[in-house]
């Protein structure tokens, strides 16, 4: 079984990997992250126990502070495979 974390990491050629946020949003797997209009969006996915599909969208402009935009996105719940 895999462990799932709620960490957000950033990479720089000069410093390598740096954890920039913890508990940013609920732990999940098989989600989608996109860059859109100078922000990061995390959409869907789900926890592993119980197996569920989330339909939320989280937004951050700095990868540190995250805000839930909605818990019920206007498109079907999605879990990447």
C-alpha cells in the first residue's frame, strides 16, 4: 500500500527540492494539476480509503496558500488512471 501526503514541493536548479506547503488540501491520488492564469489548480482525484472520487477544485497563486474554489465542480468527478 502507498502512503499519501498533503505536501506541495517546488524545484529550483540552485537549491533542489523544497517542501513549500503541508496540509494544503486533502490527501489524494490520481488528481490533475494545471497551471492557468498565473495560478495552480488541483482538480479531483480521491483518497484511497475509502476509494472515492472527489469533485473539488483548489487554487494557489504561490503554491503555499491554497483555497478551495468549489467542492462540486461543474463537470463530472474525475480520477485519473
